C-alpha cells in the first residue's frame, strides 16, 4: 500500500472512531438516544442555536452566559439539519479534528504505530468527562490542540531556525479569541503556550521576531473580535453580549463556592489527576531532554490548567480540558521509554522516574474505574430510555396550549429541553434557570417579575419544586389559573 493510501486509511479510521465514540457517549445528540437532550446546559445551547436560525438575537431574546461562538456553532448545526442530528454532525467534525491533531502531535515525537496510543488515553478521559456532549469544553478542544501542535512543531525544529513563524502566532490569536467567546476559562492553555514562546524568544534575543509575533497574534484576535462585535453592534446587542460573556461570569466566579469541602477536594484531585501526571512528566522531560522548552511548556500548561480547574466546581465536563496536557504527557512518556528504556533507571533519575510512573498508573487507575461506571450509566440510558416518559408528558402538556398562543409561553425553572421537545420558543430571554442565575445577579429575578407583571405571557410553565422567588406565587395567584400539573412541571394560563 502506497503512502497516500495509508494516510487516507489512517484518517478514515480516525473518522470512524470519532463517529462510534459520539454514537455511544454523546447521548445529548446521538441518534441512539431518542429525545434526550443531555444535561441542562446542552439543551440550553441547542435552543439558543435554534433561536438564532429563527432570527432571535443571543442575550437579547434568549439569555445564557456562555460566549456567542458557542451559539453560532449550535445555530450552524441546527441550520444543517433542524434537530439534534445537525449538531451531531458538527460534533463529529470537531472530534475528527481532535483525533487528527492528537495523532499528529504523536507523530512529532513517535513513529506511526506508537502515535495511536495517545488517542486511547484521550478517549479514556472523554468517556468519563464527556457528560453527554455538546458542551463548551468539547468545542474548545480543536482550538487548543492546533496551537499546541504548532508550538511543539516549532520547538522540535527550532535548533535549525530560532525564528518563531508569525503565522503560528496568527493562529494562536484566532484560536485564543474563539475560545474566549466560547468560555473564557477554557483558553488558559493558549496563554501558557504564548508565555513559553515569549520567554524562549526573549531569552534568545529574537526581539524583532518577538515583535512580529505580537502583531500577528493581535491581528488574529482583533479579526475575531471585530467579526463578533459587528454582528452584535448591527443588532444593537453589543453591551448585552459583553455583559453576559464577561461581566456576568465575573459575578458568577465571585459568588461560586468552588471546592469548599474535604470531599470536594478529594474528588477534585481524582478528576484533575491527568494534569498532575502531565505536570510531573513535563518536569521529567525538562530535566532529561535537550529540548527544555517542551518540558517547560508542559509544566506551565499543566499548572495553569490545574489552577483554572481548581477555581470551579467538580463538574465532570470541566476536566475535558486536561486532555491536551495529558496527550502531550503520554507522548513524551512514550518517547523517553522508546529512546532510553534501561537508562530510565539510572541512579540520578531513578526517583523521578518512579514518581512519574506512579502518577501515570494512579491517573489511569482512577479513570479506568470512573470510565467503567460512566459507561454503565450510558448503557442504562440506552437500554431503558428513561427520558421517554418526560418526552410524552411534555407533549401532553404542550397540547393544552393552542397553536395561536405558542408565541406567548414562558418557562420558569423549566429545563430548556422542554421547549425543544414541544417545539415552542420561549417569549422572554430569561426562560430557564432564573433562580440559579438570580443567585449571581438579582436583576434576573427582578426583571422576570417585572415582565410577568407588565407584559404577562398567556401561558407559564413552571417547575414543581419550591421556588425562592416568592413574588412569582403572588403573580400567579392574581393573574393565572392552574390548568394541569404533572410530575415535573405545572401549566398556568393567564386569566383574561
């Protein structure tokens, strides 16, 4: 078989692996899981993407505090096919890109046979952290792996040419800004790459090249920011976009408890173990190899990833962000093993070799165990399809709303998936999670109450559990009548 056919075969296998993984683990979009919109965030993102295709403006007509690039991705998927399948296709493209870049990172250091191994470890982490898919971390990964690949390619060849290609810096700027407008925290790895490249150029007195790279990085960043800015300025929503994407999230970070108990801390160290291993591997590589910058890059990237994740809670999907560092750590681990073998146990390096090996074994033991339980949960979802009852009751409830009234329906603490199932678009931007968002910005509750009092929608669908917003019960008593209650939600009609 000639080289071209082998290459096509490799990419064909990667594409198939990506497809099979998503079929089983992306239960929020996979055709195997009928009428399942995954965790709450996923259905919210899909609904906003759907809204964009119908002329809704993010943050003005439909609110969430993720960045607009995420919603444009969702809109593209919904435009391709107006259901979950279009978004599944977008996920497949992104996953193929992830696996391809992982494979290419491996090839920078290893032969093709060994380059398949990091993919297995990458997928292992995802089996635990994917949480049904269609989340911000998943869509950030290609924009993390591409700068990482380019930086490693540069550091592998810089002995022949100290100049860092400005084109790479342009890509860093594009990817960095794209991720910032998906979710700010997800971009820290690129910050680490930029820092290490800057240190390297300054240490080698490549000042002109440093300046050229700064300009091209800013050019890429400004290009993305300008495109986003123009869209929201044209739609009179620039301030709302900045508030939701950045200012609201500052309030969220200030009010978030994060890791607050001993149990939280223990689980955090379980989940973040890939970054701990990769940090140790970076130190080992820094001490043992000539290419110090690669070891330094992995150490810094692992440290900032660890610190960034420590500021949030123990949500599984956050730890998808450990995978770029893990992939590089695994690649360097294999490279040193293949090159050194018996020399690994030399006296001066024996202790750190044992340390890295312990971290490697501990990380994989943890994630193999977690993967077993996550896979069992997915099997249960696939076999039992427990969401069918929710789907049927949501449709039954929606059938009570006349077609002519369906443009005047508000949800209160109702999952966004309810609107997707019933094919109803909410009539107000705060249509879900009001109580949660209200913890970080009381204006969410205040403005929702004002809307209900002054522009009362014809119908309200509200979660049955007790709400902390007492005023909403006064409004319901004064202006609405109860029509039906099921196990999850209650339907109210405005008294006319």
